[in-house]
């Protein structure tokens, strides 16, 4: 789960996976379940994990690997009962710890830096906030919010297992290279992944 690309476009997803992205996360904010499921079906052929944002039903319909829920989204118990991976967004320690308690597979922590793709996300938590969340939970943390090839390595250095990129999805190879270099530099010790828990 090193590099998530958060996308609303099939071609961008295909290019990102070809560039090394390991998770494709479908974010269609203003679409309904049918549209989200349809996009998920169009992406099933890719050799990457498929995650649908905000919509457990869509994830089930397209046989995605997982679903990512925000703090106000419903369906965590249903997702877990169905065997889906469950990502939960968290902006602080309280939300991160609560996500762990309900059984989240991983936490999407952020925004680390300010980002125009989600203007209502609140104040950035910064590297220190990310590091605090990573230290407080036992499950993998994926950093999101203003992440790109230039700063992805700092997120790994703070303890994140991976990063999620929106605008930088078009530069997946650069982000992958930065994450891989950061993991190699620290020997991946202490980094929680889905495989190691």
C-alpha cells in the first residue's frame, strides 16, 4: 500500500499503475453508487488494489478490494462484515484511535499540507501531526494532502506506510521513486504495512 492514486479518470489510473502505483482509489464526489461501481468495474483489470471512496455499496457492486470512508460516512461495519479493506480518514489522534478501535485496516491521515483538491479538509496537520498519528496506532497510516514527489519521502520518514496523491497521480513514477528511496533509507523498519500489521 505504498502509493495510492486518488482518481476520477480511468486513463490517469492506468498510467499511474503502469508507473508503479499500488492502490487505485476512486473518488467521484458528486456521483452516485451506480457511477462509482461502473468506474470500479472499468478498473478491475489493473494489477493494483481497488478502493472506492465513501460508498460501501459501490465497492461491493464492483468487487473492489476495499472502501475508504470519511468521518461522516456510514457503513464501516458492513464493509468489514463483507471482508473489504477499510480505510478511514483521520485529522487527529482521537479520530485515528477511534478508527483503529472500529477495525479500520489503515488510516488516511491528513491533510498533511494544504491542498486545493479538498478545500474543506481543515488546517494541515503537518509532519509533526502525521508522526504523532503514526506513533499512536498499530495499523498502517497513509499520508494525504498536498503530497507529491518532492515531499513524499518526508511522510515515510515520519512513520507513514505510504502516501495518497491526487494532483500528483499524473506523476506516479516520481512519487513511487521517492517513497521507495525513503523506505530503503530507513530499511522499512518500524513501518506498518497490511502484510506486517
